[in-house]
C-alpha cells in the first residue's frame, strides 16, 4: 500500500477513534451506525461519510475474521442489510478560463511554481502527485536523490525527463503498476508559455519547486496555496485542485500520448494556440522535413511568448529563417 494511501486510512481511523472509540462493540446498535453516517454527511460531505462508514465496517470485519471477536461478528450480521447511497461522481472540472486565471494570478502572487504545475495538470491530465511529487519516509520503496530530514521525494516530474526536443517521458503509477508515458510538450500551449517564462531550464532536479523552501512542495502546502490563488480568482470553493485534470475512464487510468492529443480535450483546449501551431506547420511543409518541424515550431512559439516576434510576423520568410537557424545549430552539434 502506498504511503499516501496509508495516510488516508490513518486519518479516517483517527477520526473514527476520536468520535466513536469510547463505545464498546457490544453496545453499538445499527441505529448508531446509521447515526454516524448521518452526522458525517453534515454540510453535504457525503464522500467523506461514505469513506468513514466503509472503513468502520472494515474494522468490524477485521475483528470478526482475524480476531474472531463474537461481538464484531454479531454486529456485522445486524448491519448486513444496511446500504448507503454512494456519492455521485464529481463532474465538475477546471475550465480553460479558470486554468489561465489561476496561472496569471499565481504569477502576481509570486508563486510561479503553482502556475507551472497548473499548466501540467490541466493539459497533460496529470494527478497532483504526478506533477509535484510527494514526500515519503526514507524507509519507503523507491530511490531518490532529493532528501529533506527523514523524508525523500518521489514521483514528480524531473527536468532530466524532458529532452532537448521537449519530449517528456514520465513514469506514473496505475492499478496495474508503473507505466511510462511520452508527451510532446510542444503541443501543450500552457506548458510552453510557462516554460518560456523560466528562461534557461535546469538539466536536472524537480521541475516544480516551492518558492519559499527551495524544495518540492508538500501536498498539503501546495493545495493550501492553490486554494489561496483560486480564491483570489473568484473560483468557487466547490472546484478543487484535483479537478484540474479532465475526468478519465477509470479513476486510475494513466494518460497516454493519445489521451493528451489536441483532439482529446474537446471544448477546453487552447484553440487559438492550436490554430497558430497548425499555421506554422503548414508553412514548414515545404521548408523542412517533418521530423525536424517540432524543433522549429518550438523556437517560434517560445519567441512569440517572450515577445521577440508577434503572430502577425508569421510568414514563409520568417519560417525559412528559423529552419536555417535549426540547421546551423545541428551542424554545430555534429562538429567535433
């Protein structure tokens, strides 16, 4: 079981112990069990209530099946017919307008790392931990060169996973184990815009670094600051950071290259940026081999974002200049 999953169970168990731990199992009635669910559902918190009653039921199951406790077995029998309506799946998602607002506000609040993380989460459909990583005890499985006291950092995006052609190769966890996904970041306008603001990219280390600590964010602090930025944008509190990625088929299905194609996010992608890339690609068809066009598009996009050129400057002559620049750079790399 992952460290984060254990942390979730520990939190649920602490609350169950705090609110019901003084009761003897022999004194608990089905009405008590129903009452717990009702109380935990207060203020519409049906998801946490469902998790709490399910965990409580597992506790009684452990007492019955492993400890052979008669009171646990008896109680399980009395609640066998009690079923609670599960919470409805979340359908709310961060819109492209909200994602852009969060990025802009994060820069104003001097938290550019949140803007960068938001771009990766939204366009690549990554979970939070797949972008910013997570801190786990050093005793946990997995090697890392990023340490802080008795913890190590795992699973986040590293600069070494992004090659010179801006292809990201990152390993994510799925129900079936680890899976490496490959993404062409040049097809991600938000990510490209954030990368252009960084200037020269580091060769190694975590991509998303907390500004005040100089190390990767903790999950709690990142969510807390993301909420501050979202509140400053006027985004409803019912929209969470986890809504940044589009709902997938299967909660733990990892994104593939096809998942994050331009067609994979209908109605929410940056259509303007996509049309611009297609315009550049059309001009390059007569000037450059297809396998080299990505680098030229990357250079033009970065210069547009940095203000060196404007979209109105895009023409065959300009594209030819960038193709020549790429060719000369390639010759220089090949020379001893």
